[in-house]
C-alpha cells in the first residue's frame, strides 16, 4: 500500500485546495456544475466523518463577469474590486451547494499578514479548529480585498500548505487543471507523469510551468506548497479537480509528495514561509558560520550593516557577505538602535549602554535557516 495515498484515504482531517481555473468559465463566471461536482466529493467525505477544510481560489475570477471585465485586471485596485464582488458570489455558491447535503460553510479570509503576526496566526488557528468542532466546512481564501502587493501570497497554494500545518491536517490535496506533475510540458509528446516525489532529487531537470490566464499559480507554486507541507510532515497529492473523487479515495493518480520526516514547530514554519523580511542585517563570514553552520544566536559583533525600517520583534533577513539571504529571524532591537551596536561585543555594550543591551540581536530559537538560499 502506498503510504501517501493510504494516508489520504484514511485521513480524519483533510485540507483540499482548488484553483480558479477549476471553478470558473473562461468568461469569468462561476461554473455551477464544476462547483457542485467538487462539493459532491467533499460532502461525501465529510458525511463519512472526515473533517474537511476547503481552500478555494476564484474570488477575483468570479468577479470578472459581474464587473464586465474580459480578463483578469493587472492593477491591484481593480483586482481588489473584483475580489470584493466575486468573494460574495463564490461563498453564496458554496453555501447553496453544500446545503444540498445539510452542511454549512464558514468563510475564513486570511492575508499573509495574518500568518506573519503571531497573535493573528494563533487566532486563525483557534477559529479554524472551532469551526471544525462545530461541524462546519471552512472555506478559506486569501483576503484579496485588503492584501497589498508586498504581503500577498500571490496564489492559494502556499496558503493551503500553511493552513494544512495550522490545522494539523493529516493530508493536503492540491486540485488544479492539470492531472499531475510531469517532467516536461504535458501538452507535448514524450512528457511523463511523476508518480512520486520523495525529495528535491526527484525534481532535478523537471520543467515547471507558470499559471494560466485566470489564476496566478502554476506548477512552481504547487511544488513550493508541497515542499512547505511535506516539510511539516503533511503528505500531499496533486491532481486535477476532475479526479478529486479518485484522489480522496487513494487511487493511483496524480503526483504524491512524501513528507520528509521533519516536524518543525509552527513558529519556525511560520517564520520561513509566512513572513517576509522587514529589513536586512548583513553578516560577516564568521557570523554566517555561527548562525547557519553552528546554529548559534546572532551577536552584534558579526553584523556589518543594517537596512530597512523595522521594530523589535519584526522578521528580518540575514544576508551573507555576498548579499544572499541565508536566514530569517525575529530581531530584538529597532532598526534605529542597531547601528550603534555593530561590531561590539555584548559585554562591551552592557558596560557602556546598560544591561538591556547585553544580549543577542536575534536568539537562535528565533532564527530559521533558509536552505534554498545558501
């Protein structure tokens, strides 16, 4: 028995993500038959006792038709207007569709900022848990109406992976308009399906395509999402929305991503994948070795420069001598305080500035190594 497919078949809590192109017509209207077909599958699983969280794209796409737009708008303000109109259309459709089975839905709109700020993050976790306890199907989407370019997920794949971790789901199912991950463009002859991905080595040489006209994702974001989820111990299957029933039944379709066995705390997963650095600290080679190689705290003596405007407690990127980001951490000082601390030992700082300065810039428990960058 394949372990990932078996875990999806027997999961007691599932996160299912569906993309815009799987829910809407090319004209931008909700495809009622497609939504109902998806809900038929999810409702059957929910009725059988599995808790289901649906992460659904489609708000912007659903707003195109009502606003008379023929294509996804490029400017943020019009995208937000489309999301505002489309989100109501989308949730009304889900409410009506799930009601056929006596099931209720609850709308949960999240921004990347909700995942960055610890208090928001914990509150989202609490809300989702309570909805599931009450027998509600949470319908999660990015809050496109208020998200800004700087703090957007950009697609719901990454959001779905974080929600799977947040809800301690047993598995994540990514549904799109492609039936699996292929080693090349599936529209060209000769491309073959990757049945299993057990680690980065299985993706060497694989061409990853970008998203379509309606959505913003594509295989790049789906593979990134799978890496986030599997890094948190959550198995993933990627397949087409049309194959949702087979995927949830554990059939041999799509691509399975195996969890890698590591189970980082929510804090470090959140820091690595749900935050963006509010500034940068540039490290000398000795500090990079201490932080990355030996997993030590970052001390002022190893920092050569500071960039950005940030406050104590904000996430900041740590850069090596060549400028590449090697880690991210929660800084203990405001940006304006740090220039006076650079290159000095904590003992010297404590003696000259006071005992509150006799500590690390970033504690090792608040640092996550960004492995793809070093």
